[in-house]
C-alpha cells in the first residue's frame, strides 16, 4: 500500500515544542493518516518515472531521424553514456525505434555535435563556465536533427529537450531552439534527516537516508535523471538543521557512500552539496568553541575540508544555516555573518568550492506585546550593512519573501538591496504553508511574479557597486548575476526546498510533481510562462487526450489563486495550525514567540509596517517604498501585510474589507469544489492509480477549504460584529 507521508512536525529549525502540543499534533497526524489510508489504497511495484515515462506518441516526423544517433566530437564519458541511455530509452518508448549509435550515418540521423560555442561571442563574455557548457542548439535539416553544444552537459540537456519536444507533440521545426540557461546555479535543497523523516516532507520518508545510513541504489539514479532532465545542476541532500548523524556526513563514516552518490549525480551533470553544522569543531572535533576567527578552529576546518574534497568527487560545497532558530553561528562569539561565511569560503576556495549562506536569520523569541520588533525586517537588518564584506565564493541565499514561504508576501528587500554581494533566490516547492501537497497549489505563477518584480535598484547606483550599464532591475536579472556583474563567476542562481520523498509517486500528490518539474524548467529558462510549463508537464506525464490535458492545466493554473482565497487574506499570512502548518488556526501564532502576528482587533486587522509602525516599508527603494507606505496606493493583495486596516475600508472593487474576507473565502471553497468536480470528469482517461491518488487529495482539500472558510469568516464576524451582506451561513 502506498501511503503519503505528510507530517512535518517542526518549524524550519524550531526548538522542540511542549509534550502537550506534540500529542495534539500526533493525534491530528493519526486522523489524517487514517483518512489517507482509506482513500489511497493502491499498489505499485516500483516508483513512477513521472515526466520521463516516454509513453508512445504520434510521430510528427522525428521517426525518420531516430534510427541512428551520431556522436560528433564527443567521447564516451559518464555524462555521454547517460545521454545515450536516455536517448535510447526515450526514442524507443515514444517512437518505437531502437537507435544505433555510430560515428557516421548513411541516411537521416540525429547528430550530437560539439561546437566551440552556442551563444554569440558577446554573450559568451558574460556567461559563467556552467552556462557556456550547458547551452545547446537544436537545428532541423532534411538530413539531420542536430544538437549542438560546447560541453557534454549541454549535449545532455539538448537531448532531454529533443525528447521533450517529441513527447509534447511538437512539429519538427518547432523543436528548433537555441537555449542558454538563465541561471548559473539551479539547486534543490532537501530537508532530509538521517532519522528517515523529512522536515516539512509530505511524500514519505527520505530516499537518501535510512536509520543513520546513506542510501545509494537505482532510485538514486532515477532521481538524478529526473532533476537533470529539467536542468537542475546542484543538489543539497540533507536538512539545513544539521544534527545527530548528519553532523558526521563530513567524516570517514560516510565518505564512500557519498562518493558513490556523487558519481551518479555527476553522470547527469549534477553537483553534490551538503548542509553543514557550524558547531562541527565542537561536536566532532573535540574543541571547546567554533569561533570563526579562532586559529585552532580554522586549522580544524582546514583539515576537515581538505578531507571532504579529497574523498568526494564532484563535490560542490556547503549550505549553511547559522544563528537562526536555535542553530549555532558566529553571533555566539560576537562575530558577523560575514566572518563565519568567509572563514569557510577561504578554506573551500582552493578546491573550487562554494559556501551558500542562508539569510534566514531573525529573533525567534519575540514578545507578542512588542509592536516595534518586526521579523520581516530581520533579513535586511542583519545583512545589508555587510554588503561587500563577503568573499567572492560566498552566495547569500535569500527567501523570496521576508517571512517564510507564505501564499502571499512582498518580495524580499535584500533582492536589489544587496549590490556588492553574490546572491541567489530561495523558494519552496515543498508546500509547507500552501497545502502540504494535499491541496493542489501550482506555484509557478507565484515564482513568475517574484522573478518579474521590479526592484528599481538600477535607478539608484551606489559608489563602488557592481551595477552593469543597461542592466535590468527585475529579480530574475539580479539572481542570475546579470545586474551586478557576478554571472560570469557562476555565483548566482535559484534554489528550491524540495518536495520529494520515497512515496512511489515521489511527491505525495501526483499533481505536486508539476512544482518539481516547474521549478527546474523555470530556473533554467526564466522566460517560460507558467502555463507553458504546466502544459509540458501534463503532456509528458499523462497519456491522454487534449481535452483532458486542458482540464489538468486549468486546474493547475487556477490553484494558487484559489488556495489564497480560502486561506489568509491580502498578504497577512499564517493563521495556520501551530507546528503542523496544515489547517486553519486564526490565532494559532498570535501570542507566540515567532513574530507571525495579524494584530486583528474589533476595529481592523493587519500589521503597520509603514514609517509610523515598524518601518519595514522603508527597506525598499523609494519607488516601491512610497507605494507600500500609503494604504491608498499599496497593492491590495499586500494591504494587510503593510497596514492595519479598518473592516469598513473600501477596496477598489467597492467591497469593504470585511466583505472581501467573506466573499473571497466563500469563493475559494466554491472554486476548490469546481476543481474537484472538473477532475472527476477525467475518470477512465488517466491511469487509475493517478486518478485515485488525486481524487483522494481533492476530498481532503475540500475538508481543509471548508474549515478555512468557516473558521476565518466566523472569527472576523465575531471580531467585527459586521454581518455578511449576502446573508450566507457564518457561525
């Protein structure tokens, strides 16, 4: 029986909660698991291949070329062997042709050819080595389909692109493309623990770890295939909250297994990274401190890092969470975040290594009575002053918003605020606050909004910064390295907290795989549209008719807006079950230490983050700050994030705020019902196991949406005393 593991028990690094809360969560977990077991009793002999199923398709002319594949200028290496294996598998599965690999072809063929460069000479000057070798071009002539690349990884990505064109039913000429990756680094961060579980994991246990051991098997290879096929080139396999056995991942206890895993990853163009315990000198080194400026500590790290890079091939570097939610860090010793990051960066630099340093640093012991301390301010306050202090192989990893992966929050002000420091964007495809991979919530529309946000940083050049002439000011320009000239170094890109587990379908809900696929495709090519990505994924995943694909795409494209409607309104966020984060609890975090308050009273709701409140709005450049400062100009979908607003406030629609809360929550539930009903019409048109999986999740989603609707509406009716003008049931 396939069970979905949906129960993460702890906030990102949060200390353990009380035994009473643990028991409450366990009871909730048990009830949800019983419901899932009852509704999802289907059996699979092995895990799915997701969008790499290669089901038969109507030949659009590709078959005439598929009999022979010529490798021109490429020799057999692990990456090229992966390419050949994938081409053979895909062409046979989709077109029924088993290709012959040869040095020459007598007739039409697929030719995979090494060239000096794909991009223009001018563009090449700006690109990182990663981007140069990962670029590809596909050309179609009467004699051949030609995949051209300057490196073997580009040839592999080009092969996946050709198979994707065949699988999505494109005509021959539509397969032609010239593609340069938008971002040098495209990374997945796994929050897998060596105790089998995954923090904020909703699709089973880890397939990297079990009972304190590292797992390397056939699933490791299939995972590498899946992520490589969408352009991921780096993976962190363990939780950022490093503890227990995971601290030992940098010891001889695990080097052999990690080396084997790294070699599998390398064969698909993927670099292995590890999350690092900053307190390792104490916990495994026997020292009495981990002060980053202590010579004894530095010497210990120097020896340990030499050992790691010497024993693990293709090793990329470390991801570090420090001084956050109970994790150790340089603040303990009166040092700066730059002190900690630079010490490690200097030691990994001789090996070509990178230190990725998370900016999720905030006061998690806030007093709810304190109206001036603001968690949203913390990232900017902790990192802006050190802009330019970080060494050139440090990347600051910045969440898309200043809080914590909410369904709606503003773009992090460090995006564009940091001008002299390498930075990358962190998003979450594990649906911690967006439905636990039970509720369908396709996140590419959100990520597109983030990437296309104008920071206005280019309007405000600073002395000695790295701004390039004519550079764009959108987040996609900044995190790619184009705006501030760090693209060429490769110290830029995008990362996502992963949503995979050892469930047979990898992501718990079959529809949640669209977020895994989507993040990879979008990070590789930020110009793709959300709908284009959704349609690709659906066509490659489901062997069905166009009408059914249209239904799936419509469900995905509307799902984020629907989830937002029936959960927290207008950017206020949270209101979730404490610790568990699935289901509604309007005041669940309102009197806690986490800084996640909505400040609702009998007159209104929202946090005053204007210059009269916490001052957070002023962390943006003036063009945005002036909008956020003024409630009449503030984007309405963020109104309650920036302002405390009376329930009687009139929105641009003419609705009062309280009526908007009522209307949106009723609409959200009705839309969820509509999605579930539309999906029921696909019975018999997609595989039965997928149908049963998704249908079961929709039933749970409707329960969740109903609870959100009724609890939120009743809460605010009782707070405000203002009835729903449409007279609907409110309790």
